[in-house]
C-alpha cells in the first residue's frame, strides 16, 4: 500500500486541516506520477501533430500515440488496432455509436437501455429514438440493484435492435453479467453496447470473451488523463456506421461534390486528437496491470465490505444496491438528512465523496430519492480511510438527524 500511495502525491494533501480521504473515484481517479510525468515529457520532448508530418518529431509523436492504441487493444483483448477508436471519453463514444445507429432505426424498431444507466448511455439512445421514431424501452432494476434476467429475456423477445447497459452502475456498484446478457441479446438479434466507464478500472475486460459489439470507457476513471477515452467496436459494425464528425484526419479524398473517408480507426477520429493524453494513457494501464486485477478486486471488495458493514450499523442509514457482485461503490442516504449536507460535513473532515443525482436521474426517481451520497474506492484507498468515512457519517447523523 505504501508503494502504491507514494505514486500519488496528491493524496498527501490536507483538506480543511485534515488529511485528505479521497472517495470520489467513480467521478475521476487520481493520477500516478508516471501519468503526470508522461504528460510533461510529451510536451517537453515530443510535442508535434500526428499522422501528418515527415519530420522526426511528428513521427515520434505518431508512434507514441499509436503505441497507446496497441496497448489499449491488448488491454481489452481486441483482435485489431483498427477496432480501437480514441474519443474524448465514454460520453463521446456512446454518442458516436448512437448517432450513427440512427441510420438503422425506423418507426417500430426498439432500443433497450436500463434504468441504471448514466445519462451518457441513456440520453443519446433516447434522442436517437425520438429522432428516428423507434421505441425507447427501459429495463428496471430490482430492489438489490441487480437485473432480473427473466424480465430481460422478455424485453429481448420484443426484438430490440440495440441493447445498451452499464458494466457497473456508477450508483449501485454491481457488476452486471455482461457475457450472459450479451449472449441473451445476440440470441434475439440485438446489437450490444456496454458502458464500461465504471467497469474498466475494476474488472479485467476481454471483449473477445464478452462478445459485445461495442465497449466504451474513459481514461480518467482508470488513473489516466481526462480528455481521452475509447470506443471498442466489432469490425463489421465500425465499417457499417457512418462517420460521427467530419474534417481533417478522417478523409481519404475530398472532391468538390463528394468525400471518401479514411479507413478505420481514422474514419472516426476527425481533427487533432488528445495526443499527450493518449501518450499518458499507457502508464495508467501499466499502473493497473502492475497492481493486478486480482489484487485490486480483492482490495476493493474488502473496502466495500467494511463500508457496508460500518455504514450499515448507523441507525436510519439506507444503502442502495446490496446485491451480489457489489464492489467499489457504496451509495446511501441518512433518513431525515439532505445528501448535500452530509457531503458538506464530510468535506469539513477532509473526506471527499460525491452527492447528488450522479447523472442518473431516472435511477434516482426509480429509487424514490432526489439524490444520495456516494463513496467510491480505488487501489490507493485504505481500511483506515473507510473507518474515517464511517466515523464521519456517524458525526453527520448526530448533527443532522
Ligand atoms: N457512464 C458511467 C457509468 C459513468 O459513471 C460515467 C461518468 C460516464 C458514463 C460518463 O463518463 P465521461 O468520462 O464521458 O464523463 N460518471 C461520473 C460520476 O459518476 N460522477 O462523475 C462522473
């Protein structure tokens, strides 16, 4: 743990006179020194635009960026680097697919999402349906935060063309059975998009094994920089989907009346990408693999268990999503206290949690709340920090309830 924490100098900060306890990792993780060093190294020593220069620096920058694509490909178990599209993040990746997929939707078609989806995987599909006339269908979650797969099967029997769901909900923290849900959707002829924003940093992802058609994630949630993310897609789909944005980098030939588009992955990468961020994504993935997913999962499950146990003993505290596979995220409310006030008291104690609707308003309505408090864990969090969280929430309960 000491070895891990010393790679994150920000964790040594004091907030309001107290040592920082950073438990807002589902919003964004802190960055190890190797990532911030890589950003600096890129701008100090390599900076140049990519894919377009014969000069030495441009070639260095191009190889650095393309090496990252290769690294991501291996990290996700993809077969070809052409299947890895760099985007600004999960939000842009989903929008890219939903926008293009509209071409394949017409009145009478269906799209199925879930009530547990982040707005990033909800609104793009809702809007694609509104614009195409397709029916927007929504899968509910059970009381414990899991999906009822029998009900999912019944929804699938109505023949949606696309099924989009989160690998892990950013509120409920439950790892959904992606492989099983994908196989069920494929058996009914639907394409599958997995929102991996919360999955990628907590579970090993092998897209060949999961067999999903699309998998989206953001680098900043896996110890990498903001401004870059990944869309993985099956080749047949990426070939079929129209470009999302038009401009430089994504063309083959521009004539006065028509344009032909570049081959994958560049067809979807119009304009100058986030080059330094792409470069710095590699050390982020190195960090995670250095820790190892087995160790990470064990550690985060233990912290989650401690938090569920400690918080669960506080009178009037309600936890959302306690089903099987719950790890990394604990969301709760104190009866009679406003979630925001709990967050402010915790902040005074140096404890950073998230409060609000977590960009999941449909889920909040489903749970019958306006918002909640969320603590989310990462590799560098400790049992002592969870104890401070529990003590902080107890104090908030004394003050507010
Ligand atoms: N999907 C899920 C499941 C997420 O948790 C988030 C971000 C996104 C998509 C969007 O990712 P972005 O990188 O494109 O913004 N979730 C959160 C959160 O829970 N708190 O702040 C951001």
